[in-house]
C-alpha cells in the first residue's frame, strides 16, 4: 500500500507544469517603430522578420527542429516566421503579408 502511495505521488509530481526555462530560445522582432503605410516601410518590416528568423535559425535551428524534419531546410524559417507573426498586431500581420506580395515572395520563402 505504501509503495502504491509513493508511486502515485511521484507520477503526480512528474505531471506538474513547470515554468518555462530561462534558456528556452526566444524570437523577437522589433516592429513598433516601423511605419507600414508606405511600400518602403513594409519592405523594412519584411526585412526585419527575415533577418530575425535567419539569426534565430542559425543559433537555435538544430535545437528546435524535430529529428524527423532535420532534412527540411524550410522548417526552422517557417516556424520562426510563424512565431514572429504571432507576436504582431493584426495590422502588422496584414502589412507583412502585403510586403511579401509586393516582394513577389511565394510559398515558404521569407
């Protein structure tokens, strides 16, 4: 009976949510100062996202890419771009999508 109690306690302890580790990779793109009313401003926004995702993937690409996706060179940039967009406001996401169209970017290219 005691063994069962301790086993349950250990299993419950393993299920507790832990706070995020401080060493967890974070992607950040500074977009607050970008004016998206002009094509050059939108191009600047797009370039900042491209630069941030490239830096992030250079440093953390192997760390965040699942083993099954290691052969896919677009996995990390796609995920990083998705994370960058999730931190943007709706207007910034729209401006970024417009910047990609203006640059004639198709598919998973940044």
